[in-house]
């Protein structure tokens, strides 16, 4: 059974780029006679808002997209992510990183080669770590690439790309987790999970067979493939699609206050007109 998903974060209103991605996944599922899931990725409690989540449902319904219920909301399943983090920690694949964003930025600026090098680290000495924990210092759980490479020694990783990466990557692509920025954050002291870990756990639990998303997330696939291997999870087939851009050539993004679907509706644009503009009619 073909199973795919659209997984927006309720941190703003959906725009044309979101519509293109959602319709691409929805139409692929429909063409394959498969299932289309909607997932709400709301682990960022400081930016996610109920009003934005409600708007997601309204906008997708307006586009004519149908999805299965109940919708999986990440904030309702933090125990699943904690279990995955505990499994990685039990296998000595994680460590607490106490470096601040400022310290990491300074280290990156002085890195002699690739900034990703500065994100490779290790646990502090036990006494120092205990002291910092007792002081309540913030930290992030990071995945140790060095430990992961040792654990998977002699086991090459790859993923199947049916779309295309930003460099035209297609077919069987070798996974290079270092492309994702070194020792990625899996969780923070005050947040039970970070993006990469939540995504691979969700896709496995929901039986997602095909991940259809924009090329901006292509590099993330490398480290997500690594997490799948470390957690013994299935690997979906990937289809990365082109990014929709505006008249200025820049891709639509929430931070740029791109025209939202709500704005288009208010100006009298119909769903049929937008679908046609995006190439779906």
C-alpha cells in the first residue's frame, strides 16, 4: 500500500509553496490508489499556535484535499520520541551538549574547513557533567556521528530518490549523514524531541512508504536515513520536488510573509484557479 503524508508546522499560515507540496503528495497518493495522511508537527511550543493549526485544516479542505483521521499531532506523542531517544542513549550513541548557540556560532566562524566539523563532540567528563546538571544548565541531546559510524561499520547506507535532489540526484543515493551538519540535535532539555528524530519515528509508526517533500529537505534525508538504521526502522522511498518560487525568483517562505492561502481566498481566488496555476488542473 502506497502511504504518503503532508506534515506542516502550525507556525504561520500556509502559502502557495505549501499548497504545491500538499497537492503533489495528495495527487500521488490518489494516482497510486494509496493513503494520504496529514501530520501536524507542533513540537515547537514557542511558535506553534492553535489558530495556525485550524487554518491548516481550512486551507487544505478548500484546496479539495482529503486526509485520514485522526490526525497525528506530534505534541500528543512525546513518549514515542522519548522511547527512541532512550534506545539511542542505551546504545551509547548520544551525549549531552552544553554549548550555547553563540558558542557554536563562534566555533563555526573559526573552523578551518567545514563548519560541520565543530558539531562533532562527546560527553563531558562525568564530574563536570554532573555539576552542570546540578546547576540546571541547559543542554541538548546530540547524536554522535563518530559513535554511529562505529556502530554501523561496514554497513553502507543509501536511500531511493524517485524525484530529484537540488543537484539532480536520483536513483539509489549513498547516505552521507555529515551533510546534515555533524552531530545533530535530537532533543533539548526543555523540548522532548527535535525535528529529525520526530520525523523518522512518525514515518515508521504511521507506515509511510513514500516521503514526498521539497528539495530544501533533501540534505536532511541523509541523517534521517542514519537514524532509521540505528533504530532499526524501515526506510521510505523519497520523492523530492522542486521548490515553488515567486516573481522575484525566491522560494515562498513563512519568514518572507509570502502571500497566504487565506489572503488568496480573501481576494476572491478560487481553489480551482490556484490548482490550475500550480499545475494540478
